[in-house]
C-alpha cells in the first residue's frame, strides 16, 4: 500500500501542475514560480483541509473517502479514465504478490483456432499464448521468454520501430499511458519493478513518458503495420477479458 499511496500522490501532483489557474476560475499572478495550481488552491476547490491534501500528495498514511476522491477529481478537472484511476489508487486493501497467469487449455485451443491474429496477455501485459497468424505478424515464437511482454516488444525492439514507422512514438506512448492504469495498483510488486527497471534501461523514451503519468483507458482501434514480407497491413483490434481468469485478455486483430 505504501507504493500505491506514493503513486496516488504523484498522480495528484502531476494533475495539479498541469492546470492553469484561469481554467478553474482563479486569477493568474506573476508570483507563481511553479506551473499549475498551488496545493491550497486544490484543497479549497475540493472543499478539504490543506493539511489533509498535503498528506495525500506526500503519499502518507491517510484513507480518503470516496466523496473526497470525487471532490478532488472535480477540482482537478479529471476525465473519466483519470477519475476511475484515482478511485482505484485510493481503494483500500492489500494485494498478494503478482504471479504470472496460466492460460487454461480450452482458451489456448480457442486462440489457436481463430483465423485472424490473436493472442492472450496477462495483468503485466506478458504475452502468454498466440495463434499461428499472430506469430506470422509479430514473431512471438522467435522471442526469448523474458522478452514476451508487449511493452518490452514495443519499446525496446528495433523491429517495432520499423513495423509501426512514423506512428511508432504515438503508439508507444499510448501503450505506456494504458499500462499506467494497471501498474499503479500493483506499484511496489517485484515483478512490476523488474519490468520498469528494464524499460528505463533499454528505452530512451520511456522515462520521460512514465514521468508524465498519463492515463488512458484500453480501447479498440486501428493499427497500420509494415511487415517485411507481407507489406503494409491494416487492422482493427479489440481486447476481451476472460471470465475463467479476469487477469487474462484476448486481443484480436481483424484485417481492414
């Protein structure tokens, strides 16, 4: 929980620093030496005590009510994804240490039978199973076990930059923002720490993107892939949660 409180404080601070005083009805002054709102301004807008808010930003041991969290979301002008994320970070309760999920045989056989590219990921975005058509596009079967993670593949493999071309940076940053919603509730877990350490070491862009603390919901969309043998491919993609194991997600790519 200490790590999660730290992420909660960092998230609040990042959103406070992004707001312009005039956007919340406050008069901008020349005396502001730091960007964004002051802590006391956020506390006043949310109708809570300044000391209480400071403790939240510092990641100290406080348990804000749902009403307080919602008031802060309104004060900080959070969107729905950010609001939901703030609620998740404030939720009480401990987690057991992360363990890599196992894909049940019926789900594995289902994925292998699908005609379009499809694969299964876990909570840490590890790639756990895939079918032949996905392997033809992404070459999962030729990767080392420790590399089978969608973030590692996207952010640290030169082939990914070639596959996505000019759109690589936008796609990679979008993935980081989506993963942040998962990471923060697992903050401090050794498996997630190891993943972040590797991304910071092997991806020049990752530290800056991570520091921004952007949040995005996982959503369906389109991707343009430049395959070395198949040429330019256009896909629509969507993900689905597995009822057998909520930590598993099925990702399917449909040719456009």
